[in-house]
C-alpha cells in the first residue's frame, strides 16, 4: 500500500479536493486511469488533476506557451524527485518514480488542452503535439491512454459528456478547483507552523520562518498570517526562556570582576541572551 507521505496533500485535504474535482466531467473520465497508476506516480487522481490544472493556467498566462511547456517538462522531473511529507520531512524518490509522476501530469494536461475545442480549431494543437511526442514511448502513457478511453466510453454510455472547456483560463468551471488547491496549501503550511510552535523551540520556529518568508514573497504574501504567528511565538519563547533563567539565579546578576566574567556560567548565558537577543520580527527583517 502506498504510504501517505508520498502525497502532496494530507488525506483530509485530498478528500475535500476530490469533491471539487468531481464536478468536472473530464476528471471523471480520467479518474479510474489515474487511480490505477497511483502506486507508480505517488499522487492521487485529484492531486494529478490539480497539478495539471495549475500548469494549464501558467500556459494561459505565458506570452510564449510553446517555450513555457518545454520549461515545465524539464523542470517537473526534478521537482518530483522529492516529495515533502508531514512536518516538512523530505521523501526522496527515484528517477523512474519522478518520470511516472510527470507522465501522469502531462497526460492529464494533454486531455485538458484537447478539451478546448475540436482538433481542427484547437489553439493548443502545437502544445498537444509536443506532449504526445515526449510521452508516446513511455509505457505508463500507453496504459493511461488505454484506461482513459475505457473510462470515457463508460461515462458516455451513462450520458456524461465532456463540454468544451478552456482550462488555461480561470473561468467559473475551474475557479473552484484552484481555490480548493490554495486552501489545501494553506492548511499544509498551517500544520507545519503548528508543529514548529508546538516544539517550543525558538530555533525551530526561526528555521521554518526563514523558509516560509521566501515562499511567502513568491506567492503574493498569502501566508503572512502564518509568518506573523511565528514572529509572536519566537518573541514569547525567548521572553519565557529569559524569565526562567532570571528566576533560576534568584533574580540576581553577578557582576564582572577584573574582566574575568561572571562566576556562574549559567549567569553568563543569561547576560548574553538578555543583552543580545533578537525578537521574531527582527529575525524576519533579516530574511
């Protein structure tokens, strides 16, 4: 059985995301095929779908989607060599596993681009050709296409047809899914911050804040509330540590005599922290 650590989202987030994805007829066509190869890709169907959808959105915003898709194809295999489990623990994967994940995401992207209109009028025909040329020798691609055709036939037999949809544009048909993905990411970051705060370690909180600060800048500062929480936690923890050290020394501070420093080593540590401590906001200002 596939370990939960291999997924991009926790189980609870995936369940909510699945309900949103099921509103797309195309996703329902792909679902069984993506579920059948989950042990090879490391991603649940709804995770593959959300990854492909975000890529489609980037292509729609690019002035040169033909170059952007080449960049994404080369970049994703490096990204999928590492998955981040709960608590920020990295799970390293083989090249074969990374290739399988990329294959599933790009196959899903292919069907998204093809769903825009008929073959003759499709503005993304060149992008579709690029994907097929890259994937056609992949064993997983052949399996996916076979299973997707079967899923499509079953859906159509039940009266469920895929309406023309441009997934490169943030229309009402795709907005709910994008919002659900962002909410899932917010929850994941929240879990990481909660673990850091629960450690009661200023050092752990500072490390998480350093990483999150850069990530926050790249994503429109949408995680600022989490960073503010880390700032407050660091300030509180440092203050509590200093107060505890003062109490341990009966509220007194030994004086330095003859430049030899304080008699008690613990007091020396106390004086250093009190005289040189940095608040969480000061640490954040250095990021």
